[in-house]
C-alpha cells in the first residue's frame, strides 16, 4: 500500500495542524480542562470556517465529500496538539454513519448544521459487562415506535450533542441503532471523569420513546450499521493515538537533547538512546497499522484484522511511549501542569476506549481460529 499523501491531503494536514496549534497553548488547555464541557468552541469554529469539519459530508449538505483517510489526517493533528475539539464523536461516531445509512430527512435535518460547526453529534457505544458489538440496552416495540431502556457509559459530549446514536437490542435479538435526543423524557446524563479531561457521560435510558423515524438504517441491518460505526471509531482513535505518540516523542527528544548530566546531554547515554529507539519502533507501528486500516476502510474493504491490529498497537505501543516519555523526563514529569503529562493521559484514555490490547488480541485470535 502507498501511504504517501496527495497535495490536497498534505494541505488538509497542514491547515488543521496550524489551526489546532494556535489553540493549544498550555494556559488555554488548562482553562478548558477546568470548564464544565471541556470543548474548545473557538478552535471548532475555526475548523468549520475552513471547511474541515464537514470534510466527509457530501457537498449537497455543505461538506466536501472527502474520504475517511482525510478525516484521519485531522484526527492525527488533534492528537498532536491534544486539542479539545469533538471531531471524533461528531464526525466519525455521528455524521459519517448518517451519511452512509441515514434517510433523506435525517441527512437534511442534521448534516448541514454539523458541516457548519453549529451542531454536535455523538454515539453511545459502551456498556458495562458487554462488548460494544453486543449491546444490552433493550428496544421494545410499541404501536408507534420503540421504548429504549438501559445504561451507556463513556458517551462523549452527550449533554452538548444534538443527537446521540444509541445501539439497542430488540425482543427478537436484533440490533437496531437509534438517533436519540439527549433532552428526551427518560434520558438521564451524569458527568464522568476521564484521564484526559474529555467530556464523557453515563447515559441512562428509562423507557425513552422514539418513533420509527429515529431508526438509523433499518431494523434489519442494525448489526451492519453498528459494525460500520465501530470499525471507524476504533480506527479514528488510532489516528489520534498516532498524533499523541508523535508529539510525545518530539517533546521527549527535545528534552533529553537539552538536559545535561555529568556535563553531557542525557540523550547520549546508552540507556536513554535505547529507550527512545524502542519508542520510535512503537511509533512507526502505530502509524503504519492505523493507515493500513484507514485506507482499507476508505475503500470499503474487509478490515477486521487490520483494525484490531491497529488498536492493539495504539493501546500497547501508545502506553509504552507515554510511560517512557514520563520516565525520561525524570522528576519534572510529576508536575501535572507540565505538557508531557497530557500526552501520557491521552494515550491511556485511548488505550482503554472501546477495548484495550487484550480485547483486540482476543478478536484476532477468534479470527485466526475461525479459519
């Protein structure tokens, strides 16, 4: 596979990187992390004004109709700057599934506002005690729609979202994905703390009534819809992890080159150079496996193995890079206000979101055994 960027893709990466870098000063990040919603609305508006938020949305709805690879370029820049902009939940969890499976009414109602940066979307993909592909939340058929009951955890920006994509299981055992308004009667949201200060919520659904127009896709292809979303959600997380790893390595390399001990930069010490060398290998693996998965998904190719492999490297490799970055900084890494702390915490958040390394290895093992 050729992972080299086109001129247009390089421009997307450069422009988004500049916008996010301009909004990632330490004081600004600290202020956002202390706020209730932890979203950089100004950076989000700048991305929207530049046409970057709507990149995968068709032109007829205000977007650019670009590919998933282009979206991953943006996500990688978010990881590099650890910027608090909700591109992953709004675009990957929300807008892209609506583009792929939504009705004309759903697209017309939701997509233009997303492309313009005026509306946020998200998805409730995680539950306690089950895999994301096997939701326990129930959808009971009624005369005029469905009633949803259950609990979701780790729902990004749920309180700020216009719609939340909620997978649930019918009495017949079929998976259906619904578009739910977070302010609907029966929905309760409770803020949850995360490693990296992202705005996550526990979402409890107590007999929430939705009509047939809230179904994304159909009641017959819910497994396909949910799998499609999770494949891109996992790969999107890997793209952010790639950016996080690159910046953590750069910051650490600059530090060990300047920090002197016994009259020499500690970068010249054998143990330090070996540790940074291991980080380089992990970083290359994170990037290469992510781009392989993203490229195949952009072409709608079967990608189960590639996605599980990429998420494994994002979790395990990202964690090793994060720990090495802290260790090589020595005592200064204890200071939670020092920049390297953020990259470590983002790496840990990504590692455990939608399944850590063991979960991915189990999936790979099942695929191998099935053959």
